[in-house]
């Protein structure tokens, strides 16, 4: 893990284009020379701590200078060095616990007999391209194999505990986006870069891929710290059968666990629809609530609670799965944090009349508004009960402190949401940036604060951490909400399937406030009129596009980016002062992951892995 000095030096700035740094060496002889030098340099790596992106880049630059080569090969060299860092640990992972990830663009564009299913290319063993060769070889060894043009499911596979390492093939554009996440989370991964970034009929050094597939030795003595074990624990408590073990059902039987690697919906845990098969209305209601609890999401808040507790216990969970020492009282508290979060999403979706959540219809669209409201209330009660019933294990004072902080977070969230709703219903749409930031601090920061505080208090007294937790959470929460505003203009494959939803719902965003403050009188009047305009479905596109033009004219997108960096720096400054080192490193990790901004994938692009927590 990074030291304080290293972490300060690694604070991110807005980076220019890196397209000129992603040239694959043109000849096999040159590629082999770079790989050999990377292997030599790799012998010097300290594998007991995570390899950071700045250190990796600096090492690659020095390697290229030593070889007399230009910076255009930087991306390729960084991949080679990353391979060497993880090589020993990949070799020690059983073949049956590895995933081979191949891009669809390796297939021949013309005449390929394979079809696409929900998981990617359903490859036929026809021998017409190298995909089949790699697939057969890997499956014979015991690998899971995925051929896909987009793989958010990879995170689900790893966090669910199906695989422990990845062998991948991808272009340098994709590998660049993946490096940050792989390095931060500590996922053992090696990759062979494609020889071009074209999305049709590409090629790769076949023998290099075969070599990576074959890697096999006894497990290494030193293992790199990783958050994967804690990510898995947070995921596990939110899914069956662990969900019903920690929060036993009283009205219905828990559904049987789903078996198999690819038996779930690729976008998350699909509703099991057990409720529809039962006649007892109490059982139906309980099952709807539990199904919603088990639905997708990144489970970032329970992860925070578990990881903070682990960090203050010496971080044994970052070294091995066997090191996880998470009592049921700790797990139930983390599950309560998730129950509160899921309840807030139900109510928020109703108040905003959102259509999608986790890539499918929102709960009130599925079951109606009254039922959805009640499910949200039920989950709030479930969360308080999960913590309250642990008072014998946790102690009365600890339980009271955690419940008090959760209640405080609940009140602040309601205040922030209430302010937003009242603004939306008011005739006067005046909004300043300060107004928007106050709402953001109330709506988003309390959830982070409650999750962090719970982890600290479960591990011991929290008095010395209270102010720092509050300051860190405020800055992180505001930055996250601004980032979420920017994402609304891009759309994604999860909740924001249509760009510009905040405008159509007339929400009081920081972007809007910045535009109102910077606009000329005529533009300001037009912007306010658009917010109040009756929104027929056929007019939505016109309204969104016009608001985008007005936002662009006032440079609000660029201003928002600067504000994100400002609040990021403030959160990191708080983390700089935190002890012990294990907790400080975790806070740096949270900043990088919460504020990660992966651009939307281009059509036909392959994503090696997405590990954004929030």
C-alpha cells in the first residue's frame, strides 16, 4: 500500500489525451525486447504492497529511456510491467479459479458462425480464428472463458467469488482504462495487448497468450494486499443465503441459492419473483423487500463499514480470505447500512418518478407507488432492527452510538431531499451554487459518514475520528454528487439509460445553478422557462439539447470538473491526517473509486474490467 508521501504525490490532475502513448511495437523482435526488459525490472518489485499507477508509469518511462525507445510505447510497456508484477501470483492460482477474457474483435468479421448471447460471443469450435484455439486450451485446463464486447459482468464474477485471477486479451485503449481499477483493488491480472486498436479482425501474438494461459507454479510466499476479499464479503451479505441467515425471514422461506457461474442476469441479480408464486400477502410483501435488497448495485456502503472495521483491526482481510475476521454483529451492521440505502433509493425513485434502477424498472413501476413506499419503510425498520438486536454482542453504548449516527444520517438525507422537492414545486426557480452544494452535502454525505462511522465504532471508540469522518464524507459526497450530475449528461447502462433526466425532472443541480449564475439575462430567462415547460415525450429531446447548449455556452461542465477536483483534494487532505496507515490507505482507495469516471464505452469496444464502487 502507498505511504503518505507517495499518496500525496499521486493526487490526480486532469490528464491530457494519451493516444500518442499507446503504440504497440511494430515488430515481434522489438516487442520481445521490451517484454524481456520488463521481466528483468520486475524482479525488483516489492510485491507485498500494491503497485501504484504513478510508480508503474515512472518505471516504464525509465525502462524506455534505458532502451533508447520513444514514449509512444509507454502503454505497452506498462502492461508488460504489470504482467511481471502479477506473474507469480497468477501462477499460484488454480486454473479452475481463473477467467480467460477474450475480445470479440479477434474473430473474423466475415463468415463467423457464432452468435451473441447475453454474455457475449457464443463461440463455436470451428477453428476459423484464434478465439476457438484459446478457448479450447483454457477450458481443457479448467478456466472459465468469456468472449464479450462489454464485460461489466466480470466484476460480478470476481466479487461473487467465482474466480481469483484474470488472463485477458484487449487493445491498449481498453487496458489503459482497466489498469487503475486492477491496481487499486489488487486483482491478479495479466494481459496480452492486441496488435491494433481496430474493432474488426484484430490479431495478437498467439504464443504470448498461450504462455499466459499456461502459467503455473506453487503459490508465492508474498502476496499483495487486496480489497477483493472484503468486496466479496460485502457482496455476500446482500445475497442469498447469507442475507436470510443474517436477517432471518419471518413470513416466508428464503429462495434457494442460484448455482453456477453464469446463471444470473449479467446486469445484476435479477428479481427472483418468488412473491408471485405465493398467496400469503405477508409472505409476498416480505419477498418483495428481500428481492429488492438482493438487487444489483455495487454494495459500496456495506463494503466501507466492513473495510474500515478490518483496517482498524490491522487489515487482515486485505491479505487473505482466511484473514477475514468479521463477527456477525459487524456483518449485520453493514447489512443495515445497505438496507437504509436501498430504502432511500425506493423513496427517491418515487419522488423523482424515475423509470430505471439497476438497468430495469424501478420498484414503484413494478408494484405501484403505495407498495413501493411501504417496502421502503419496511427496509428502514429492518435496518434499525438488525443493529438494535446486536446490543448484547456489540455492547449497549456501541449500539446506541451507531443507531444515533444512522438516525442522524436519515434525518439529514430527508432534509436534503425535502429541500430539493420544495424547490421543484416552487414557482421561483432561483438557485445559487451554494444552495445546490448545501443540498448535496445533506443528500449524499450522510450515507458515507454513517458507513464510515459504523466501521470505526464497531472496532472501538470513535471520538478521535468523528470530525475527520464528517469532513471526509462531506467532501467526498459533494464531489460524488457533482460527478453524478455530469454522468446524467452521458447516460450509462444502469440507472441513467437516458441522458438529461435531471433537466426533464427539473432537479436543482449544481450545473443548473452555475448556468443560472453565469448566463446573460435572455439565456437565463430561457433556461428558467425550459425548466417550467410542460414536457411532452416528443419534446424531451429538444429540451435536453437546448439546455445542453446553454450549459456549454456558460462552461458549466468545465467548472463542475474543477469543483470535483477541488473537493477530491479536500477529501485527500483529510485522509492525509488519518492514522493508522491501513485506514488512511483505505480512504485514498475510496476517493479514487468513488470519484472514478470511466467514459461510456464506444460501440464495439471491449472493457477488460470495471471496478467502480459507487
